[in-house]
C-alpha cells in the first residue's frame, strides 16, 4: 500500500473548519456570542501553541451538537459548507490531491467527523480519520467516541484504521503526510515522506532541521 495522508485545517484548507463551524453558529445566533466567541478564540490560540487540552475542547465543541436535531444540524452544515468551507479550499489543494490519485488517500484530522465528512467528500478524498462524536439513534450525545485524532492519537487512529482492513504499518510500502501544525509531529515522524505545508513557526523550524520539504498550497 502507498498511503497519502493529509491534515485538513490550515493545510488543505486556508483556515480552520472547527473554528469556523463555531463562528458560524455564533453568527446565526445558535450560540451566545458573548459566551462562546472568547472561548473559541481561547481554544484556537491553545491549539496554535500546542497546549490544547483536547478533552476540554471537545466538551466545548461537541456539546452544541447534542442540543439540536440532526436534520437541523445537517441543514446548517450545508449552508456552512457553501459560505465558509468551499471558499477556504487552498488554491494548491486540487493539484496536490491529483498528484496522489494512484495512492490510498486519507484525510487525518482532529476536527470531528460531523464537520469534516462533507468536506472530505467535496475534496474527493475517499477515506477520513477524524475525531468521532458519539451518536445514539443518529443523534449526537455531546461526548466523544474512542480516541480523539489529535497528536499521538492520529498515529493510534491510523493504526486502528489499518487493522480494520487487515493491515499493519508493515504493509505500507510508502507514505506521505502533509501538515501545517506542530501538533502533528508524531504522525509526521511516522511516515516515510513528511511534508510541512504552510507550517507554523515551530513546525517550520523542525522541518528545516530535519530536512523535510516545506511547501505552500496558498
């Protein structure tokens, strides 16, 4: 297997789909601006600094999903896709994905599957490893299911994804991972070809020391 892995936020997208989903709900009046906007900014700054408590953040991010019917959430998401996400697709993303068309392509993202599955479908990437929001009878509970796909959790979830297909890492003959974030250093260190994409300061410095390619999709 030749495996091409892609981070989503600030990599294939020129922005953060998780952050923008919360902002979208704030703009629609679904979430209280005074209460949620400052917390959304606070968590985003922690993520950028590499200090995010993923479980605290997921409690903030997933609870609103449990307060609304799935049909309503899906309707909001369609509008969010059209007005927030599609304009965020980085200009170089289609060409990068096309370059790997003969490989097994997987988006690996800490952002939850509800937000990201339609994005992966729009980009034409057939496989998605994302943080899983817990569902009961098709409705969200506000809790996370399993290991969040964040930091070392991305490596764990990738190995689980392979195992579900009867494979191990030893079956992967060649692999790439494209990411912008210092939070993705564990998975970048795992693959054969790590690539820093429009990287943050910490990842850029690490990539330059390690001799990893640094590219821009913007």
